[in-house]
C-alpha cells in the first residue's frame, strides 16, 4: 500500500474566515472558484494574507494582466515577502520590484479579523486597527498534511506528517508513503522538517516506485 494523501490548505482561526469571498488555492476546484469569484463579484480590492509562493504568484499574475482593474494588497506577518525562501537582504529588492509593478506590500503586519457585510467580505482589519478594503481575500498561509487515514490505521505520526524512513516505509513496513503527507528530513540538520514543494514530492514518489520495484 502506498499512501499519497497530500495536504490541505490551512485556514487560520481568524474571525470572518467563513465569509463569502474568502478563498484558498490548493487544486483545480479552487482555481475554478477563484475565476468565478473574480467574474461574479466585480471585485476591485483584493487582499492576500501571507506572502508565500502561492500568494505572490497569483498576485503577480493578476497585476500583470489587470494592473488597472484591481487594487492588490499583500499582508505578511514577517518583515519580508517569500520569508521561507529569502532573507531580508535578498527580499528587499524583490519587494521593491513588486511594488513598482503595482502590488502593495504590508510586511510586519498581522490581520486581526476579516470584516464582512451581509455575509460577504468587505475588508480586513490589521492589529494596528488599520482597515484595508477588500471584496476578495486570499488565505494562503501554508498547508497541513492529510494524515487522518494514516492515524486510523495506526501508523506513527511525526511532528510534520506521517513518519517514514529513507525508503519511504512507514511504521508498518508493508505501507509506504510520500509527498505532502509525510515528514521530511533536513539534509543538513538531519532533523524532521515540513516540506510541501512539488520537486521533493516528485523525487520521493520516484524513490518509492523504485523501492516497490525492488530497484536500488
């Protein structure tokens, strides 16, 4: 048995996260809903919570193709965009470039709640009490591994997902697992770490396939 149950978007417990117009992106159904929302809600103001890969990619595409149509703001708790990829020195020129393109980056800011009216998004309130208008809010602050099935069948779970060894074997040697649902190991520190990037997931899948085929 090979488990590849993936991961799901993490929706933080922010007041207003259930309002119409609050969106996440993890798969094709989400992408279809985003397109539909942009078309039907006549959105002018769009706020991204989180300045990671997904937020920056969507925001960049929107401003590139619809620069005059949308006011796009990005709220990031840390002091720079792409905080898991870049340090401050490297992120500063990236932020400057993005702002020149028309994106409004608010770094070092925390969203306190999402504001609504008649069940629909109308803005976000920061912990500074500043309010930013929004008809659509994208929540892209990370993912969580889908481990429910692994838990039900009694597999060992690590801090960041299903625990596996270097051969992708779980605590049950007849069950392998890989991709977003498993815990990774940092090559340098040798400690467990999360990892939800396509590249490592593909590599793990190939390792598991070789293991199943008995190839070293």
